[in-house]
């Protein structure tokens, strides 16, 4: 009977991680695609970009023409008084059109076009942000489910250990404290299971919210939580961030926009023009025609100089904003790179060295306990170490996936995992 229980214990200790029952699978790629298609942050950014695309057309258009109608009377103020009799009496209409100095409309349109390009980068930033949040929630849920499986499997293992200790106590080969320690450990495992269930439910709620699903919608089976390779170099990631990060692209476009705005402010020193044409009905007298050409006089040079100075300051501010964003991104990038590299090293160490050694130590102590060579505390300690190391391994794997997802958001590139 003891040998039979020993075989059960060893099989439970070396069993694979928790396998979920068959269910509709939700891969991480499908989750990201669903969120990108539904999330309001992406839709709002797209609508803002669509709105911004309409501004260059507006800025390039001429001002609306103006039509004026009126009369000139002679003898009394009534319309038509003196018409056909007095040379100053008439009823007329005039059309006028303003023409900005050549190049001003194109300059305004160029500024608006850069703003539209910057809004497009907001779409890319929103997509990367949503994708990263989905992946982080996905892998957090995957960890919670795997951890629940590990705890359940180890609870069964501990229950078997408890049975072994009870049998040994019943025949006087073990102390009562062995049974009490096993029962206490079983209660602690139950507390851990409760906590991890709450974590899993919270992560399911987060994932459903990101996918715009109703609360409580079953998430389904997830991808297996496996250790991905991580061979990226910090220098290559930093270069990719400079080239592809949407917010840095946006800031560079805003620098271009500021330079165009400086050019536009300088163009305000040039005059604008107006052309008018009119027709006056004179009754029996010959009709009168009128054509006028007008031009603004840009005499307020102090105001225009202040406008140019304002735009120059804004251009300098845009450059500093870019530099600040670049430095902040650099710091975040290095932090998450180190987190990913550390998680990859630790997870590999746990998988290849620490866990196998801990399992061997547990199996050895269990065999020795059967013969009375070691006490139950040694068995329980080795059991706890196996449980802790396995939980830590999967935690490091999940953290690696999450760190990679943040690196992808910052660099604007996909990293294999």
C-alpha cells in the first residue's frame, strides 16, 4: 500500500502543468485583432485623422466671394427716386473676391497636412497601445490559469502526502505533528487557490473589456504559456524605436509643422488683394460698370514680427518636446529590456536547472520518508520548494511575454514570442 501511494505521489509531482478542458480557443493573435477592430480608442483616433484630412482642402480654398446690392437715389431716400433723370441715381450690384498673396494658401494647407500626418501617427500609437494592453491582460490571465492548475495538482499531491502521514501515524511510525503540518499546508494551498481564482476573474474581466465583450463572457481556452526565445539587443531595439515609434514620428512631424508655420507667419508680411466688379442700372440713361482693385497694406510690422517670433519659439519647443519624448522612451525601453532579459534568464534557469533539481530532491526525500530515513518536515519543505519554483517559473514566463509586448509598443515592431 505504501509503495502504491509513493508511486501516486511521484506521478503527481512530475505531472505536466495544468491542462484546461477543451473549449473554444482564443489565441493571442485573435484577441489582438478583435480588440483592434472594436476598441473605441482606435476608432476615435481614426475619426480624428479623417477630420484632420479635411483641413488642407479648407486652407487651400479661396475666401468666399461677397455680393453687395444697393441703390443711389436723388431727391428723396426712396429706392428708384431720380432713376433715369438724375445721373447720380441708380440701382446696382457688386461682386468682390479676396485673393491672398500667392503661396499663402499653399503654406496654410501644408501646415494642416502635417497636422493630419501627425494625427495618423496617433492611430498607430492607439493600435500599438491597445495591442500591448490586450497581450498583457492575455498573458496575465494565462499565468493565472496555469497557476491555478499547478495549485490544483499540488493540492492533490499534498492530499496524498497527508494520507501517507496519517497512515504512518496510525501505526506509530510518524508523529502527530506530521499530520498537522500537512493539514496546515493544505489550508494554505486553499488560500492560494482562492487568491489566484480572484486574479483570473479580474484578468478575464479586463480582457473582456478590451474586446468590448459583455461582462462574464467566457474567454475560452488560451494559448499555452511557453518560454519564448529572447535574443534582441538593446541597441537594435533603440534604433527601431527611433525609426518606428509612432509618438516620435508624430513629434518629428510636429517639428516640420512648426517650421512651416514659421514660413507662413513670414508670408504675412506680403499684402493680400481684392478684386471687385459692379453693374448699376440707370434707367433711361446708359448703365454704369465699375471695376476695383484693392490691396492690404501690411503696415503693422510689429504685430507680424511678434507672430514670427511666436512661431519660432513654438518650433524650438517642438524640438525640445521630441528630445524629451526620445529620452523618456529610451529610459522606458531600457527598463523593459532589462526586465525581459532578466525574466528570460531566470525562466530558463528554473526550467533547466532549479525545477529538475527540486523535483529530484522531493522524490528522494519522499522515498527516504517511506523508509523512515528522513522526517516529514524535509518532505514538506521539498514539496513547498517544488511548488514555489514552478509557480515562479510560470510567473517569469508571463512577465517575459508582457515585457516583450511593451517593447513592441515602444518600438513599433513585432518581436517573435
